[in-house]
C-alpha cells in the first residue's frame, strides 16, 4: 500500500474555553470581571499539531474519540475548514474539554475535564492499522486511550513521535509513550535535570531524538548521544499567549524531520514555529506556513552551542 499520508495524528482532539485573567496564579476572590470575554473554540494538542503540520504542506490525518455534542461539532468544523482529514470514533462520554486561564504575560494554566473518558475506551485497532499502513509517520498524543495504539503503529513500520508535555520525569503514565517513540518532545518546566531525563529516555527506550523545550531559554536537543542547546527564536510580534507553542514546535520539528533535515535544523524550525505561536491569541488558530517558515529560517540562521 502506498504511504501517501505524511503524518497520522492520534488523540488530542477537543475544545478549550479561554479566559484572560489579570494575573497567574489567580488570587482567590468571589468573582472577577473579564472584559476581554470568555470564548470557547476547538483545538487541543492533537488539533494544533495537525493544523501546524497541514500549514507546512504535509498531508495529515487525525483520529480520535469525539462526542456527538456541540464540542465535537466544533472540532469537526475546524478540520473541515482547514482541509484536514478526520476520523471521529464515537465517544458516549463526550468530547474532551478544558478551561485555559491565560495571564497578561502569555502564561497558561489548564484545567482538564477528565470525565470525558472511560477506562475501557479504545481506538479501534483495525482503524489504526489501516491508517498507519498509508502513513510515513505517526504522532501520538498522551491523551487516553492512545497508549493502546502503540503496538499496532510499531507493527505498521511507521516512525513514531510523542509529546510528554510537562512530565516530571517520574509519573509512570508517560513512560510507555516515552519509551516507545522514536522522537520524544517534552517541556523542561517540571524537570530538575533536563539532560538526565533526555538521556534516560534514550537509554531505556527507542528514541533516537529527544527534545526538552525550555521557553525563553530555547531547547535541549539530544541526538546520537550529543546534547545541543538550541537558542530561542525571536518572536515576530509581541508575545500574547503560550498556548499551542509546544504543539507548534513539534509540527515545525517534524516538518524538518520528514523533509530530510538534520536534527539541529529540525529543532531550529521548531523554535521558529513555536515563537510564531506565542504571538497568536489563544482564541485564534493561525499556524505558521511553509513559505513563511523557510523565509524566517533564511533570515535567522541558528547559532548553536
């Protein structure tokens, strides 16, 4: 079967309600007046990775559990409007939801509704195998129930990436994702020893590339046993929201990986896409396109150390 699909994205479809708050952490009060509005829009981690990859010209197919509810309709509309193929597995518990509190400096605090999943939830193995057989690569979100799809993806012979988000290096839930993926992304926010965590991931699992993003400090890239510091890219506009920056980084990195670029170049693309995402309010979806990414890359060649 021809592998015409560049990336199969599994999981991470949902809806966020965005609340701009005066500060984080938010001091206790009986009420706050939110003059910027409270808005609900489609887009969680799998949606944003899919949008980022599609904007960079890659063929993407997204599969996840979705409810027959207004939130699920928002997700379906988002994919339709951006021309991204979506396989929606019925979810009686409803579509995943979260509330994001966003501070003036763009930092985010997310509250996830865990009632929208059930212990027995599964992505149908025959669906995963059929889609994976047409793909070059699979990006697996850590949302439930994607861990159960990892053996079928491995059997299909695709390379696999995952994003552990703010893993502390200890929570066992993340370990299967960390040790089964060929490319591992995570945030350094909760890590006391980013290098040690990256080396442990590589030593215990399959990862040939592991990246810990560190916000304004750039990123730590482990490739072939060598740790490289990737400097942060300058945002093209004022930073307003960090929501989706990690997903954009993953999309930029995977674009480089799938177009044959070396690891440091892939990470450089990731920093450019992540910096762009920080300039886009959480109430909008505006991923960086291929032409703009390559133009910015030419203007700002990386200096690594």
